[in-house]
């Protein structure tokens, strides 16, 4: 009897095709695209305005400084998104970084006291420096950042008191806005600090 040997063809495993759009979305989150695209648009805006009106006259140094400031903001947001998945921490970081950016920008553009050439405006740069020092010393820990933001609020109030006492300027609205901003961020960091330890781990 002749037994026919059954020959089984090798089975090919078929994997479902992954769309390139899905890979791109996983590799580059939508918030990152929006963040850096917005920074690029903000940097191009003065250049486009210079083509329309003569009132905007930026130099290469102006673009370089503004580009560095935008890069610092984007980097701050990137770090905040990586450090914690809690939105209380992320929102606190956004308020802090955004507030520092607006203060420095306003000081460089028009000046907070008088005009941008007034040397008394230099004291306002101490507040972003405190934020940077606090971030480095605390290693972005929410508990430490809570006290950093409270210190920034106290320093903001002290600058306003000194400016008024020396008859330099009265800054009630500006001071109230920033004191409220720093204290709000401090409260958000305080809420984050009450969470589980792994919620603050860098991922």
C-alpha cells in the first residue's frame, strides 16, 4: 500500500497593517505639535508685521531673544508634561512658565516702570530667577515648588511696596494679578503634593 504523505504548506502569520498616521500620533503627541507650531507662528508674526507696517522694526537680536524665550517656554511645558501626569501639576507649571514669560516680555518690550530702558525694571527679573532656582533646587518636586511660588508672590508684593515707597511707580493691578497668579500656581502644586509619590515620577 502506498501511503501518500500529506505536505503541509508553512503557515504565514499575517499582522494587521498599522496606518502611518497612528504611528505618527504615538510618536508625536498632538499637544507637542500645537505647542511648537504656535511658537513658530509667534516668532514669524513680527517678521510678517514688518512687511506690512514700518512701526514694527525688529533687529536680528530681537528675533534671537524672542526665539530663546519661546524655546524656554516650550521646554518648560515639555518638562511639565513629562514630570507628572496630574493636571494640577501641569496647570501649575503652565501658569508659572507663562507668567514668567509675559513678565519678561512686557519688561523688555515696553517696561513695567517707565519704559524699557528704566534700570529699575531689572528688579522684576528676580522673580523668574527665583522660579528657575526653585525648580533646580527642588528638582521639580511639587512640595518644593509650592513654597517657591509662595516666595515669588511675596517678592512680587515686596517690589510693589518698595516701588510705591520710593515713589517710583504704583502698580496695584499688575501686582494683584501676579500675586494671584503665583498663589494659584502654589495651591495647584500643593494639591499635587498630596497625591501618591509615583504621580510625580518622571516618565
